[in-house]
């Protein structure tokens, strides 16, 4: 979808559809009373009859009946005016995509961003909602007609002020959305396509297009580096593991980088500790963290964020075969810490621990891993929030705030020392799974052991990476979670902070 801005009078702009926001009281929305007047009281009648109540994400098509230039009005609900937020605008825009698309509109004009709040933020939020809400993964559908038909949205301003700033907001939002959609595309690809090699190629392609550095550490080099955690997970698969290293320089050479680590398990069958068949197909999304890291690096580079940023992606497939790692095996990870495998399905931490250790060479200003790590996190938080754990209150706080601002919400879980008791092994330094209780936390605690002295945070996106039902601007399927969150966090990173 194309998104742009223009200057025009809303009701004199000839277009297929005009998207207008309405609060729970007609008089609260700018332009709505005027529109109602032009349409001879139609809107007031909808409010009176309750056919449109202005509740969040209510949507109603209204015919322009030749009295205004737009053929139709897409009236979309924003809830209570004093509770208006960027998230409400994002969702309303996503809802409008389906409303307009359902009516067969190809291009729409929108004044949703004029509903209230900070102008720049409102513009970004609505354009984001439109673009993300119009996503469909239809690469493997022979009939592509089901796609929402809206392919163009123009945000309209009645005055010509702040032109440069508005154009910039639209361009930056398009770049950010592109990165989210790249992430969604990568996650949506099935396991037979999105192998570790495919992920590596996607990273190389993205790096070439954006002018950042990308290096792939192959199996032989992993062996030299003693990355036995990653190698152990890859043992049961015919797909070669890859360790992807992306480096973006947006700040001075001596500025310490933020290092992102993304779990890249391209399919997780559980290995010898095989998962039940029911729902196993979803485990193609077990590289959502990896995809978010690749997307975030693309966004950072295209937005020219003034930070140094490194992306590390350990990629492998977790399958059972004659060579697969087994329960009872003891693995010496890259850091030298030995781990007794008690469950081969706790594979994510086995690759992440090597990546976190590798990250130490960058002396990170912040080290953030993102992973579909535990079903337990999904049990705890469902799909409303990702879990966050960390060893730095400030880093956790900054990420929590970025989560609130972007609508990619986070909720903190503790990683207290006491949880370590659950991870002690009789025969090795640690075991890789702690049993039934506090599964999200013990996984986080395990990772913490490999973060060294770095300021570290762990994001568990098991519950948020895959959208089951479909939300206003997140259609069913890959959510692309993490990119907007991390970019928002990076926007706030100041040198030497
Ligand atoms: N990839 C899964 C976690 C997961 C489960 C993500 C459901 C999304 C939805 C991970 O590798 C896993 O299998 N974790 C185990 C850990 C356990 C064996 C300690 C889990 O959560 O059951
Ligand atoms: Mn697993
Ligand atoms: Zn997994």
C-alpha cells in the first residue's frame, strides 16, 4: 500500500472514500458535525439509532449522495475523546482498511489523523495502521482476489503548513512499515522454504540493499568458535546451521553498539523430545525473533538512526534424526559453561546462549534478545503482551515505555537468583530445562548466565509473534512483532547512555 500526504479541503476532495474518525459523541470529532450538516443529518441519525456508536473500531460506510465530493465516507470509531491514543488511531486505521476494502475501494483519503493529539504522532500512527492493516501473505495463493483491495491512502491536511515535516513522517512511516512487513513475510514463509540458508540469504539481500555489513558464520567456523550450543540443535537436521552477523554503523566508531539477538529456529519439531502433532505446524514461526532482528536492522539503516547496531541470528532447525542431540547429552557451550540436555525441545536457549556469548566481543551498550522461547510465557501473558526480563532496570524501563508507545506491550517477569536452583544439574553446570514451574522465568534466568556484564534484556514473544484471530492492524498470521518496539527503543538511545 502507498501512503502519502496532501493538502486539500476534505469534503471537496473527489475520491472513492474519505476515512473520518468519530468519537462516542458526534460533537467531539472535528469535521463530523460539518459533514453531518452537508449530508442532511445522516450521521446524527446513525448515532441516534445506534447503528454507529463511535466505540473503538466500530465502522460504518456512509454514502456521499453527491453532497460531498468523496463518493463514500468510512466512518470509524475512536471511542472516548479523552482516551484517544496513538494505538486507538492505529487500530481505527486498520479497521478502516477492511471497511473500505470490503466496499471495493482501491484508494482512500483520510482525515483520521486530525481527530486530536500531537499532529506528527497521529499522522504516523494512522499511516502505520493503514499500511500494516492492509497486509496479506498470498504468495502461495493462486487466487489473490481475497486481498483487501485498498492500495492507496492519502492523509489529507486542510492547510499547507509543516509540509517538510509531514512528508518526512509519511516517508519514515513507510520505511518502518516496510521493515515490519519484511519480518511478517519471513515468518509467514513455511519451514520448507524458510530454512537457515534462506534466512541467511534474506539477511544478505537486505544488507546489500541498505548498505550495511553482513557476514554468515558457517558450520566450520562455528566449530572453530566452539559454538556447540547451536551445533547441537542443528545436529538432527539436514539443513546447515547459519550464524548471521549484521552490522549497521549510524554513529561514531567508538560508540558502543546496541546488540540484538534473534532466535532463528526455522522449524521446531522439538527434536527427540518430540512435540505433539497438534498445532506443530505453527512452529514454522520459531524464527520470529530472527525475522524481527533482520527487520529492525533494515529499519535502522533506512531511517538512518544515529546508533551503532549489531544483529546476531543463530539459525538452525530442530528435528529428530539419528544424529540428533539427545536428552542426557552434555554440551559445552561457547562460553565454556556445560549444559545437560534434559529436554531437546528447550532448544532456543541452546542457540541463544552462544549468540549472547558471541555478543560480548562488541562490548554492547545494551544487549537485547528476542525469541519465541517458551509456551509458559504464552500461558502467563497470552497474546496481549510479550514477556520481558533483564538485569538492568533502566533498559527494562526503556523497553517497557517503547512497548506502550508502539502498542507492542511488554510485561516484566523476575529473573531472581533463586530461580537458578531449578536449573542446576547433577552432572553439568546447568541443565537446559527446569521443569513445570516458572518456565518463562527459568528460560530467562538461563539466558542471563550468558549475558556477562552487559546491560541485558530478554523479550519472550511466544504469545505475540503469531496472531490467531486477527486484530485491527494485524491480520491473522505473522504479527511482525518486535520491529516497531525495537526501533522506538533505538530512537531514544543517546550516545554514551
Ligand atoms: N518454540 C518453543 C516455544 C513456543 C511454544 C513458542 C508455543 C510458541 C508457542 C520452544 O522451543 C519450546 O519448545 N519451549 C519449551 C521449553 C520446555 C521444554 C522447557 C516449552 O515451552 O514447552
Ligand atoms: Mn522447542
Ligand atoms: Zn523453539
